[in-house]
């Protein structure tokens, strides 16, 4: 037999405040991760753009 629907509990000010706080913290964390990723990709791009010292590599070394 199907379960009957149950009304959700009333939304108290405390619950609303906690949800808002969590929302703000999630946004802050998401922005921090985005910023970190952008910085990381920038660093990696800079690493590749610098020329190698010595003779240029003509063929790749064997992986085995």
C-alpha cells in the first residue's frame, strides 16, 4: 500500500538561518575552488611556455 503524504515540519527562524548560512558557506567554498583551479591552470600554462634549457628534445624517450 502507498504511504500517505505527511506535511513537512514548520520552518522556524533557526532552520532558515542555518540553511542560509550553509548556502553562503557552500558558495564561498565553490568560489575558492574555482579560484584555486584557475591559479593552478595558470601555473601549469606558465611551466609549459618556458623554453627548455640545452638541446631541444627531438624524440620522446621510451615509456618502457
